[in-house]
């Protein structure tokens, strides 16, 4: 049976990329593959028989002594520990293919170097834009930014792109400079999976060759959600309360449109957003952190879900989850969102950051007859149930692995691949 090694910083459901990592491993195990994982030690990790190969924990929010900070800085750039441990893991688990997710600072590309040295085909899913932008998001306190596209990484420090911190930004600038000059990602990855066409195009604009990229969208198990097509009387946002999410624009638009807004989530902008809601005078309720069944109840009883992002979103799972619940989505025209929202069919689109356009969209759905809104929800459910499926994801991933020479379904594809190379 084929052997798959999956790599990620965390081995628990911390965020969307971690969920994909865990479910990808489980999916191939269910197909009869022999699988192993490598990650970083963390108190919240799920138990794993492979934990003896995990690297020591690094958390940027923790307090470290001077020597610890120096050691951590070295690991961020190139982790000798991670390279040793993946070598030991591979001695006992000769993987046929490796699939990396978010490994950047905690495992570092040293693991890719070892995989390449052993001739193991290696794939990475681009859950963010780190393979192009040192700051992951092409975003800083001034908004969307692509200044480093020219190759001058000093912009990272000048704009304090990482946590608005000079020392952390300087470290990440150094990290990216070393990685790019040595081609540690470009030379050691056989394919990069982009979950959105937007991310594929953006990586190409930043120098990645198209032959090294593959578009495979995310999926959701729609059958696990019970849809409710009858529209409620409020609009709903669920997600992080951070500047790039556009929640301030949403609050202003809801007040302008005179509609009810309910917000689930926490984040660094929470207090400021509550003050803004009080000042704007709209009907806004902050629900705090909500998950599992209570969250889906809020989703199902809403009129529509709003995704007001003001950064390059990739392929938000919240859109697919809303569709699975039978709800239309009002989405910002930025990043991969427009690929997922069929205007006037499964939802509405508006200009990112444009309060008036968002207010108009919310007002339009607020006065639209209930049966018309329900019709959008039914179309959304049909779309996600037939397009963003588990089977499509599995088939396309198997085809990608086969293209790289991995025996899948009993057939060995011996095609040689020539995509490694370059220095970016």
C-alpha cells in the first residue's frame, strides 16, 4: 500500500489549514494508505504514534530568554532538529509521497531538503501566500501590499509587516531572504496546490512557474449539514475579529442599511468594533466565541452570511459551510471569494471595503421576498453538493500524486517530473 507522510506545525484543529492537514491524512488512511504525520510538540496536540519525531515547541507569543531567542531564530530559518527528526522518521517509514501544509517557522524548509535528498515527491498546499510574501497575507497596517514582489524585502522591516513589530519583522525578512536565495521551497517542492485560482495566479505573478502549480479546491461534506432554506431576519458574520476581515465596514453598512447584524468570533479588534457599533447606532449583537452546533444554528437561522474581507482571501471554508447550510453569501470582490459566489444565484458580490455597496447588497436581500432568498439558498446547497465535494478533492489529489510517480490504485506512473529548480 502507498505511504503518505503529512507535515504541519500543529497536530490539532487550531485553524482551517490544520483541519485540512488532519482530514487529508484521515482521508488517505480511509483509502487504505499507510500514513504518518510530523508536527511540533504542543499541549493541545491530538495523540499520535509519531509524536517522538515531533520538534520542540516554538510559540512567538511566549517569553524567552536571550539564548532561547537566538536558538529559536536559528530554527525559524533552518531547523537542524527538524531535519534530523524527519530523517529518523523516514528511516522507519519510507514515504512514497510527502504532503506539507503550514510548516514555515516551526519545521522550516529543512524538512523539504531531506525529502528531496531521498527522492521523495513532495507537495505543499498553499493555505496562504507565504511562498511569495514574507508576511503571509500581502497585507500590513496600510492595507493590501505587494511591494516585495520586486525582490526588495526591506519593505517587511520598513512597514513592520509582522505583528507590527520591528524585531520580528527583521527576523522574518532574514528568513525569507535566506530561503529565496537558496531556493529552499522552489527547488524542493514538486507541486504547490492552490485551493483558489486567484492564489495560483498570484503565485505565478510572483515568479512561480505554472508547471509547478496545481489548482485543487477545498471541499465540504454537505451531507453532514442539515440545511434550512427559510430566511431569518438577521445577517450573520462568523470569523476572526481582525482588521483584514472587514468587520468595521460590515458594521457601518448594516447601520446604513438598517438591518440586524449578528457577529460570532473573537480577535484583536473586538473592543474597537464594539465601540464602533455603539457609535454607528445599528442593531448589532456580538456573540463572542461560538462553535459546533450553536454556531450552525446561528448560520441556519440567518438571512444570509456576509464575508466582508479586505485582504486576499484564499478559498474560505465559511462560504462552503454557509452553502451547505442552505444560506446565500454576500461576499467581497477580493482574493478567491468571487470564484465561489455566483452573483445573483448563490449570493451577491460587492466591492471590498466599499460601505455603500455592501449596504445596498444587504438592503437588497433584506427586502427580497423570502421565497427568492430561499431559492438562492437552495442553489447554494446544490452548488456545493455537486462541485466542492470530497470525491472531487480525492480524485484530483490522487491524480496529482500519480503524476509525480506515486503508485495509486495499483498503477505505478513512472513519468519523470522536471519542475524543481529556480531560486525564488
